[in-house]
C-alpha cells in the first residue's frame, strides 16, 4: 500500500500554473498609493518586462516596498490600478491571482515547530480545495521547489532550527512551489550575511533562467542590484526617476540625485556591471594618482 | 484497500483516494492522538453516567437498561434526567471550549489568546451579574444572559479592532481591554448588591455543572453541529493565516473574511459553552496547547483540542464530585487546579527536548 518515494522530477520546467497566457503581463497604470492620509506613491506607471529580473531601488521610505505590495494586491490603490494579463488584480478573484503571481514579504514569520515541508506545502494553497489537499501535482511541485532551493535534505526540520540563510531558502521554496510565472520578493536578502545574500540572489537568477519566471524584487544594495538586475527601477519620493538596464541607467549623477550621496561609478571587475563606490565626507573622491 | 494510495515524500505522508478524488496530508501522530483522546472522552463520559456520583446508589448493571427506560423508575430518572444530561453538558462544553480556544489561538497567532483571555467569558459574566442584580435571572435566565453577554463582547471586540481590516494583534489588545472592562463592571455590580445575590453571581462565575440538564445540553449541541462545519472547512485557509496576513493574502486567502468567520464562530462556540456551564476557566486556553503538544503539530489542531477539552471537563467534573465526600467542588476549580500543572509540565518537557512545540 505504501509506495516508494517518487523519483525526483527534473527541476527545469516552465511554470504552467494558472489560467492565463504563458507570458505574464504585469503593469501599473496611474498608480496612487497611500497609508492613511500620507500619499506614498503618486501617478506611477510601470510595465514589468516578462521573463526578466527587475530590481526596485531607492532611498528609505521612497515607496519601493509600497509599490511591491501594491503590485501583489496586498495594498489597495487610492487611484489607478495594477493589471495582470490585462485584468485588474484588485477585482480578480484573489485565488486566481495567487496562481499567476507569488509574493514573499519582508522577513515573514512562521509558527514554531513548522517544518520546511509543511511550509513549502503551503505554497500549494491556491491550487488546492478542501477535498483535494494533496494531489500528485502538489507533491511534484513541492519536491521540485525543495530540489531547486537545495532544501530537500532539510524537509523534515522545523524552521527555527535552520540557519538564517536556510530559513530564507525555505520561504523562497514556498513561493517557488506556488508555481507562479511572476514572483515578487521584498528584500529577500535582509538579515543575511554576505555569503548567504549572494547565495539567495544566485538562486533567484537560477529560477529566472531555468524556468523563465518574471522576478520583481526590492534590494537595498545598489551593487547587488546592478549585478543581478536585467532592469533597475529607480524610485525617489514615490516616483520612478529612471528605469532601464543598469549599465545604461546608473550614473554618479543619478545616485546623487536619488540618495543625496556623492559617489563614483566604475565597472564591477567581476561582472562588468556598474559598481557604485560612495565617497562620504572624509574622502575627496579623487584617486590617489591625482586623476 | 483498493483505490487508497498512501505515499511518502520528504517530510510528509499523504493519502489519496481514486474515487472520489480526495487527497490530504496525514500527520502520523495526529492519527493516533485524536482518536485516542476521543476514546478517552467517551470512557470518562461512560464513567460519569455509569459509575455515577452523588448520594443515589445505583448498581452499575442497572445503568444500561435504565438508559433505555427499563428497570426501576427511580434509576431511570437518575440516569436519564440527571447523569446523562450532566455528562453531555460536560462533554459538549469541553469540546466547544477546546475548539474555540484552538480557533482563537490560531487566528491571532498567539498561544495566550482564548475566549477567557479576550473578554468573551467576562462579557458573559458581566451580563449574568447584571441580570441577577436587576432581578432578571432565574436558571434559564442566566443561560440566555450569558449567551447574549458573550456574543455581545465578541462582536464588540471585532468591531473595535476594525481599522480597515483587523490584525490578530489588535484583536488581542482590544480583547484584553474589553475583558478588564467587563471584570470591573462585574466587581462593581457585586459590590453594590446584597450578599445572597453576590453569592449567586460568584457561584455562576466559578463554572459548574450542578443542576445542568437537557435545556443546557440541547442548544449547545445545536451550536456545535452548526459551527463545527465552517470551522473545519476553513481549516486549510486558517493554516495559511498562521504564516502572517501578507503571506496568506499572497497565497490567495481572503484574509479578512476568513478571520471574521473564524472569530465569530469561535466566539459563538465559547458563548454557548459559557452559557451552559459558566466560565470553566482554563479549558479553552490549555486544551489547544495540550492537544498541539500531544499531536506534535505546529498549530493547534481543532478536533483534537475539542476532544482534549471534553476529557478535561468530564474528568474535572468527575473528580470534583468524587473528591470530597461532603462537598461538591465546581468543575471550574478542578480544571484550574489540575490543568495548570499539566500544561506547565508539558512546557517544561518541551523546553528540555528542545522542540518547543
């Protein structure tokens, strides 16, 4: 009666969940966002390029997380709207949105004792009904997600016994198991040490390249944003001030305008993408050779 | 069994039926613990009815015929009108408190939340005190008053916690506020009234199964039958809520609607149980925690918590009646005295093994 564990399926697979076209289309039109009476984002238009990684950057409180929350229908807009495949995500049934678009909020928390397998299994919620809570499809998706994130060996462990990096991987695995063509991540590297930050970002690139998932994420580190983004979206006080490939967009002038910080921009010796080097008050910003 | 397929994948065991296409996750310990607790509840129930308590000496072999109305009419009366309804109220109110506690703790993501921490029980207490002082309450009167007070408090908490939606945290804070308000009101009423009335209020506030009969059991059974299905059907979405509102919303759970339905069902369960037996303290708080630790799940399992609640109340009542020959100790006192050390022991053990849950 008890069958042997199924052979792990190959991880490479285009997400085909949901009831829309394969290539997802996510855009914001005339978006106006506010908390209580404080307007955070005003008249924002954005088209998310499908199959690419977009990274939203900007100073603290510029509205980048707010924008991401609105794109994920976690925040209702005061004006304008967000369209997924041409339909407003605020009027679409929320379950239907959840089959096309996944969101991982900033530093989520799980109940004590929850195992990795249970957490990742929750990613299947939008595909389940109360009478069909664990179909073969659910099982395959969870196994694939655990494989893709390298968490298969930790499936039985409770989250609180994992390292910070492993825990973040487990949460990403949950979002991966949701099998949505669009994945939104709010600062997925917060509270991780540098090695784990790079590890998580590499994982996200894997998901994007192997499965052509559209990724939109908020990052704090400009150099990581330049290295990992196909497209950066630069925000300042609720507006998009620049948008495009990092090499085209990032300049010392833009960084000074957005962050109020003098810097020099050079080429990342590893990736060739822009490398932003802050100057600060105690340095001249001139190279030692006097150039 | 043909058509039943049980598979093991990393971290979980799942079952699937071919026809109808039903599938679900099996928690191996839950499968053992839940029926075991159900059996224990049934056993104590039978013990209460069969071995019985009180002054009337009834031979055990006369109990079963008496259930069907055969035998000595006095035996029949004792079994069918005294013992059976009393045991039924204990069973049902334990189940209702246990399930309500599990729902509250799960929805607020707070193991300390429960109808007796968040003002539901205190609302019933204030209403009953008010009724007795104003001279409204004979026995069925306290039942209706308790129900109205508890439901009113539940609604008030939900409405006051609303600010473009509710959060578990706001519900806990508002609930604690309401709870203290109702407690103060009850104290005020008791201090202003005559001694015999204050004594009656106190007697109700302790939580007791004395003089409880079918008129208490029937509405409670009806409430359980009505409220259990929505709570159980929402179980899948309730578990997503435990990951936080934003994650749950991202997974397609209509967070506010699910939380509202669950909280109102939980409050109603607690209200009917409180109306029937008074505030049997501690049951709603401890049952989910005990059930969760016994079952080894990450969240309070509702059905297991209901069985646990039944076992606690039935056992508490049996001990309360049997403990001292000349005085009957109210069940609420016993559950507190015995339940608290058990929970502490469980917590201490969990810390030692490092599982924490």
